[in-house]
C-alpha cells in the first residue's frame, strides 16, 4: 500500500510540507476537541527532531461553500470563524514550542516566512480552503503550495478521500512524497481489519441514515464479517421494511428495498445481522418527555425511538464477547441529547471490555469517538480513527485519492 513514510527520507535541512487534518471543532476561539491535533504530533515531532523546516497546512470547515450559502440567504458571514489561528495556538501549547502562523490566505507573502524558516522551526498556513484553488484541485494553486518544498508528507488521513490541491495536486509538483506516521497507523489498522481480520470479526454501525452506510455494509458483508450489529436511527428503515410500526422514528422510505436486500445478502453470506430488540421512546421530543424502554414490536404510531434499549445494549455486548476484531462507526441513538447517549456509552464500555479481553478495536466517526472520550475509555481502545468520511470510504473498499497519489510516486 504505502510505499514510503517520513521515516524513509532524509529530512535534515529540508523544507517539509506536512498536510494535516486539523479540521477540529472550535468554539469562541478555543479548540474543543484536539484529538486530530494530537494525532499528528508524532509526525511533526519526528520532522522537527530530524532537522526539517516544517510547513503545516490544513483546511477548516467549508468556508467558501458556507459563504455562498450565507449570501444566498442574505445573512451575515463571519470569515474569522474559519481561521486556523486557534489551532496554531493549541499546537504550540501541545508541542511547547512556538508555531509561527502565516495569515495570508492567498499565500502572496507566505513564502517569505517559509524561506526564512530555520531547521527545527515550524510555520502553519492559514486555512487552505479560503483559497478557491484548494477544493478545485487547481494545478496553479498546487504549484504555489509546492514552491520551495523539498518533501511532501501527507498525514491527513481524515481528508484522504478528497482529491484537493493539498492532498493530490501538490504531489505532481514535489518529487519526494511520503506518508506521515498517523496516515501509516490509520491505514495499518483499517487495512488489517478490512483485508485480513483476526476472527471473529464484529462490526457495529450506527447513525441516522442507512443511505450513508450502505457501501460500508455491503463491503463488510462481502468480506464476510462474522457479526454485523446495526443500531441508531438507521435500524428503523430495516424495521419498517420488515412491516413493523416505527411510529415517528426516523426512516428513509426510499431505502427500504435496499435494507431488505442487505438482510438477504447477509443471510446468504452467513453474516449474523443483529438489529435492536428494544428501544428508548418518547411521545414528544420537543420538549422530551415520558422516556421509556419498550420492545420494538410494541411501538405505536405516536412514539419516536431515540436510543437502543437495555436489552439491546446487553445483547450487543454479548455479541462482542470473544471477538478478535471490532470496528465501530456511528452512535446508537441521539447521542448529543442526554439521556439518549446511554446506549452509545454502553457500547463504548462493551468495546473497551472486549479489547481488554484480546480484541483489536477500531472506533471512528465523531459521535462514537466522543462517546469513548466521554466515558474516559480512549486508552482502552486499540485505535481511534481520526477519519469520518475517509474511514467510511476506506471501509467501503474505495481507493482514497490522497493515498493513491502517494502510491503513484
Ligand atoms: C472531515 O472532517 O471528515 C474531514 O476533515 C474532511 O472534511 P470535508 O468533509 O469538509 O471534506
């Protein structure tokens, strides 16, 4: 897969451009979750310790798309929310080292700072997506990014499913292009799970929409995952397709035939597909009231399901016993709203326990990772993936353009 990593190249005195994924939540100028920043630190420290001049680059959000939307709606657009300056500050705190910040989105004077860099120094560029050339993979912009760069390192696994100027285009203008240590680690864990898993292999998928997960479900069935546990609102599409009443729970009606097809394929492949047996329902969620756990078949037309119930949590935990590989992506309910985080937290505990008993566990996706962190279990999971969409595309068996670009060198 990956031919070369940062360990395979001589870095001393070289200008090293490291593409990281620092697309992190920021509230009032403060980084709320630094998982992705911490994930890239081994690569950054390795480059600095080996005498490189380090240029760091990332995107943050989708500023140009959001600006267009704001203009269409005639609402004010605050571009300052898309600045990576708070991230540079957070990184500097984590590294206990100054991180210079290049605040020109056009890079007009960016290279003045870069050419003045000394060995072991670091500069971070402003949000790449403030420049229209980034998402368009404009060769001119890619060439500008590559100016003065000796070595390109892609450590942005979370953005590897995008063919953008800083993830793909730039590799056409720099001779030496390698993977960073986080990219290497992500591909090693996910690649092993997908292509050569130790069995039993159990996958847990959740989230609101089954349509988002169909390619992953099909890829996992094709690879004959031993058990596939499905929770979250996406389970209601399966239940409605089977003829159950799901009340006002979230359903994608147009995906019902696909859900039945998935069940058929799983059966044919000998994959055990487990759906919830009970769930937490309310009769109104604005305001939330009268939460109760009931069996799926007792759901009446007025109810809405917002989390898996205790029987399901126990059954899913039992299904994880003895697993040797576990991949989990997506929450079991409306995780962001207490107490509907309980089902997801129960799964986080069960995955941690199975890991202590010998499973290799991989957790990806915002809410599942947040659940693991909230439960204080991050160090009890084998690998926490920094990818959202990238992890799903990888598990679906798709080639990631950011990885393919390195392989082509
Ligand atoms: C992510 O958060 O999944 C990555 O940073 C990619 O962001 P994008 O979906 O805006 O390209």
